[in-house]
């Protein structure tokens, strides 16, 4: 796995906690499976202190700007129960 994204997320963690109330952070899917390329999204898992409302889109834009790649964000409530165990096992938490 390209170690740059988890390292960048680790460096951003304090700022994400302060700005957006991120309490848990990780990446998963094609990036972790060594299939990442410019056409493949990086999937970022976040747990939040409280719902962000429209600020959620600001969080996505902030992450994309800092990581310089398109991302998809997943929260615990967005995980379908049938996929929860598989997704949670694939997440590399930072």
C-alpha cells in the first residue's frame, strides 16, 4: 500500500478533530487493496462527535484538497448492515 495517504490523514487528524469533530478516521477499499490509481477514489471512513449538516461537504472538499485526490466519505450510519463486518475489517484506522 502507498503509505502516503494514511500518513497524511494521521498528520491531519488534530485539525479534523478541531474543525469537524472527527473522532475516528481511516481509509479503505481499492486504496488498501493496492489498486489505487488516479481514476480510483480513496474511501475515507469518519466517525463524528455530532452530525455536520452541510458542513459535511466542506469536510469532503477539505480532505480532497489536502490529499489531492477524489475521495468518498463513509460514516457508520451509511454502512449497510450486510456489509458492515467486511467494511470495518478493511478499514485502516489512523
